C-alpha cells in the first residue's frame, strides 16, 4: 500500500508534467481542425450519431437524414463545387466507409494533381447499411433498404432492397422490402 507521502509525490509530479498542459492545448484547438470545421457546415437530422473522428470535406454539400449512425474513421467528401452527398434516414455506415462525390478526369500531358475533377451527386436511400471499408464513388445512387458487404466498391447504382458485395459491387441477393417510406 502506498504511503501518503508517495501519493503526494506522484500527484505533484503529475501536475509538473508538461505533457498534461500540451494535451490541454490540443483540446483547446480541436475546433480548428478541418474535420471539426466542416462538421458545423453539414446538415444532419435528429438522432443522428457521428463518431468524433469522421472526416468531412465541403460539409455544406452533405445532408444526412434522421437516426443515422456514421461510424469511426468514415470519410464523407462532397465535391469542391457541386457534388453533393445525400443520405436518407436510418442509414448506418460501419467503420472506415469512404464516400466521395468527386473523382479525377484524365487528360494527357497534365500532372495528376492538375487534372480537372468530375463531380456528381451521391444518393443513399433510407434504411441502408454499408459494411466496414465500403467505398462509394461519385454519381452512385444506393436504393432504399440496401445492404452492402464489407470491403465492396460501389461504382454503379444499386436498386432498392439489393444485397451487394465485391469489387466492383454486384447484387448477390435481395432483401425483403424495407418498412420505411421512400426517400423524397
């Protein structure tokens, strides 16, 4: 059992440790981080939960319905000028889902970073579940009630009620109809 003197010395050392104060500075500047600034710009319905380490780009073009769950380390990147991400109600994104409403065009003789972008809206219907590490590319619509298996890359539209998996994602089954009304 530690003596009172030992506990007092430990407490004093803790108070004198500069790392504690550096951590406090990081917390103070937390709201200046890019993912936090963008979070203020997006619109999310009531009951929607967003993990603290989700990465957003161009949050003003991201709209989420109510009662959604956005898991840890997800990336929701809307386009720089027009590409929107529109997510319905009761949508769940497992960890590390990547959704981007922008991709690069490829023009000969231009470096990669100077390529023009192709921005297209992404629409995710109601009652959709995207498994861990799913990638959704620009211009895709995922219908109501879809389930997309972990690691899938969605490059084309998925019809309502589809169960999809693979790279690229393909429909492998059909879910019974969702009890929720269609996304309007």
